[in-house]
C-alpha cells in the first residue's frame, strides 16, 4: 500500500512524503499497525496513548475518511492509497 | 528583520525562554540586560505552554513542550541553545493505557531541586504529574497523585483541567507542591507517594463554601528564598504561607485587583514578590494602565511599578507563566503579554523597557542565567 504524509510528519519517515508499505492489510487497523512498525515515530502523532485517532487527524483510504467507514475496521482494498492529513483550521 | 534561529552563549548572560501560541522564541542579552536579540521561531505553528532551563550537573539544557493542534503534545530539549531540538519518536509524556487518559497539553516543566540533579517534573492536562529520574530520558506518571481520591472531583477551569504549577523545595527533595485548576494546592512530603490538599485559608468564591478543603482555582504559587514562605495568586485573592502551605493568609493589601495570573518571588529576598493585577471582567490591566505591583514587606503593602511602560492605554493580559525573574544582582524581571509584547526590568522592577514586540500571544516567560 502507499501512504501519503503531511510535512510535519516527514521527520519520522526520513523526509519522505510518500512511503510504500509491503503489507497484506485488509483493515485500517492492520494498515496502521504496519505503518507504526515501519515508521515508529508516526504513531504518537496520529493516535493518542489510548489508541484513539487524534481528533483533528484525518485518515483517508483512497477517497474515504475511515471515520465514515467503520474506523479501525474500515476495509483496505488491495493497492489502496492511504492519505493522512491534519484537519483544516484557521487563526 | 530576519531573526536568528539560536542563541550564541558566548555573548549571552540571560536568555528569556518565551513560549507563545504559535511557537517559541529565545531572547538573549548580556549581563547589562539592555540590548536583546530575538531568535526563533522554534516549533513554528505549535502552541508552547512550557519551557525550562536545566543547568544542574554541568548541563545547559533547554526544555520546551509543543502542542500541534492535530498531532498532539511533545516534549523537546536542546543542548545547543536552540540550534537543534530533540523530536522523540515516542512521546515521552504519556499516560499508561490503564489510566484511561491522554495528555492534551504539557503545562509545566520544572527541574528538581539542587539535591536531586537528575529529577525533572512535568505537569499536564488533564491534571497529572509526571517525573523523570534520569534528567529527562524517561518519564513516568506520579501514581500517588493520580490515585488521589479528590481527583474525580477536580473541575476544569477556563484553561482546562490542568496541573500548571510545580514548586520544588530546595531544602527537602521529599517535599513537592503542585497547583491544579481547579483543585487547589497539594503537597507531598514523602517523595510523591501520598498527597494532601493544602488550601487552608485560600478562598473559592465560586463555590457554595468559600473555604473548601480543595477545589480552589489557584493560578500560581511561588516559593520565596526562605523555603517555607510561599506566595499564591488565586482566582481572586493574594495569599502568603509561612509554613510551606499548611496555612495561608490574605495579603491583598493595596492592589487595584486581587485577580491575576502570575506570582513571582524575588530570588533572594523572601519579603519581595511581584504580581500583575487584572481587572476581573475583562481580565486586563485595570484602567488600561500597565502596572506591575511589588511588595517589599511580604504582602503587608504593594506598590505599583510603571516607569518605562507605555503611557497610552494598554489593556494587557499576562498569563500565569508570563512573568519571571532572573537571579542576577540586581534581579531582572520580565513579562510577556497576550498582545505579543515582552518587557523587562534590570533593576528589580523599578524601571522597564520593551524587549520585543510583534510576537504571537505569549504563554510563558522563563529565564536562563548562563
């Protein structure tokens, strides 16, 4: 799978904006676990210590926000692109 | 003007560690404290509520907390005066999963006393205390306070339910005092195993019982040079304790308002302390007049200090960590405002000058003396 990351998280991927994870993930939980394993510094930025996805972090599988697709149980199709972005904000 | 990104310690004697809602700045000067150099921003776009300097055991280490609105809180340190900062893979300050809580903000970073060179403390929101016994390499929740039976009854103040004040006792490493909004003051005398509310005499005007055991909205506590003497700025009320917090007495004698956030004790004179009174409704300097108040007699009286502040209307707010003293002789005093101004005095508050302007809203000002 392909994971696209915002600038602030790239310190933890060696500066890469996009990383490839070789993983037969079928759910968001499995995909994120594989991402943490490959890039451990991402975990605490994306989820809190209770394992909850931070309120203002959005994770898309292809074009679907996983919050609308069952959260951690959201399905991950073969060859999916995962995009992690902070919510928009102003001020 | 292009600011520098780090401090040159070879030409600096005092560094102000200035946290803002959009990053941190290091503002440095020589011992004269007349000309200041601003460096930063560090952690641009992130809220910096807490900063500290640890010069124990030969270290020259800056600490800062940052919180990104999406990616959460993080703790950083720098051993080269801001040229580089740590950015740990794993968040150093986090609750164990069993606690059922997650850190929203790191409100306070405080090195332990001179008898415990490797100890550091962090206060967080939701209200809890963390400690490090290895100079900040690893951290753990202070379970004794987290398990206190009062904790479920603490209520969030306007800034959230936070442990915002940590006061070490230089004479006794087993004794530590914290303040929580709103929970009040708690003290341990056994190194954090057990804690007792220490709010006797401190008011809670927003409660049916104005003198509850706990639940006060204490804004700041400062320890004077005499370890058992503490000064307290309350959500309404100024107080002093001469017995380490066992009892508090009202010392709001001659201030235009007993509301405010910061409380700063003089580094050597236990009778001298500083407050920044705020009008209670707008929470700004009363009558638009920027004034610090100083006591030289342990709170029996307070005198306004305004020489050098703007003469035009200044509806300013200084938050609880927005005022600090250095340890030079004469002591320097500094404050940062929510309008992004930093003022300093090199003569214990007698005269002031503007050090910086145009910063984001200032959340904290701490000092490092090299």
